[in-house]
C-alpha cells in the first residue's frame, strides 16, 4: 500500500472499472475463511486500481477524506 501511494503521481486520477472487475462483485461471498494474503491480492487486483481519486495529488476533495495512509492495510510481501 505504501509503495502504491508513493508512486501515485504516475497513475491517472480516475480509472473506470472493467466489466471483469464489475462481475467479480456479483460473485457469492465466500463461506469459509481465506488467507490474508489471498484477500489482500483480491484487494490489490479488484479494488485498489479503481480508487475514487481522493488519494491522487491532482484531485483534492474535502468530502471523501484526505487519502492518508492512516488505518490502511500496510502489508509488505
């Protein structure tokens, strides 16, 4: 997460989710536990690239928050 935020200038302010990403949210929720590493990989693939823009340096918004790293998952693989 820190690496992603460190290079945020290189990303676009907003990215439209693909149909594959949207269809991922239509799946049934798992009934059994998953490893944290699996959940984090899903997050990095299906959620993180499609942030709303509030964390980008070129888009400031007082409504949605500051985009700081406080209370985010910090996991180094």
